[in-house]
C-alpha cells in the first residue's frame, strides 16, 4: 500500500546493458537511487535469511563455513525457472519493504529511482509511476559480460534467457537510454531527469 507521494521511477534493462553506469549518472544529478541487488546482497549476511535459503535449497548451495555460495545458487536458479521463482518469493518481499522505507525517507524528492534487472518479470513495474529502460544490443552485452564475469557463453545465455528480451522491455518502458559506446549517455540522462522533475 502506497503511503506517500514521492514519484517512483523504475530503471531496468538486461544483464550487461550498463544499468550501474546509468544509475551513477542519475546520482551525479542528485537523484536518490535504490539499487535492489545492492540491498539484497546484505540479506546474505542475515542468519534468518540464510536459514530460509537453506530450507528452500538445501546444503548444496552453502560453503563449508556456512556462507551462501552465490555462484552455485545463480547456476541453480538460472537453469530452473521454479527455483528462480522460489528465490524471488523469498527476496522480493524484503526488497519491497526496504524500498517502502527508502521512499518514506525521501518524500521531499521530486522522484526516486528503483533499479532492478527484473522489474517487469517480477511484476514490480506495476508499483512504479514511470519506467526507464537501459538498452544495449545483445552482441555488445555478451562481450561486456565475457570481459566482466570471465564466464562461458552458456552461463551468460542462461542468465539472459531468464529475462525478457531487451526489445520487449524497451517497447514497454516510458523512456529509453541507449547505452552503446560513444552515445551521449549524460545528455540522455539529463533530458529524462528534467522531464521527471517537471
């Protein structure tokens, strides 16, 4: 239930499209940004959350010292839609509760950003007033992910397949930032920021 008036703007895009860089550009303009993955990362240090994770997926996704093995968990959920759904049902309510608290702290802002790679897949887009898509071609995303994650094309393809096609996300969004090399990213961000502040 929404109990405040701050405008909520979702920002999304496929893995490897450069959302982090675009969020940083908004932050440089003074926009308050909630990054779902950064918030969720802290849950993996919470014993209660780890207990729920173990109940859902068993001991095989834990290291001998009791920490969650995020790479093993990612391999599992991106190869199994049901496992991904179970993980999301554990993480998403916590994320949205934290986002509600974030919005309450920033009620005076013209708008806040909520960044998530799965804004549409999770249904969270319905709680946003507007959505920004960060777009990059599949070939460029694959190249970036190879360099960033040092992983196989098979692993990258599995993660991409778990998300909506980038073109569908772009079609559904209110605004698009084209993030390919040489494109004036800062100018696009400034333009969208100006509209959102009106």
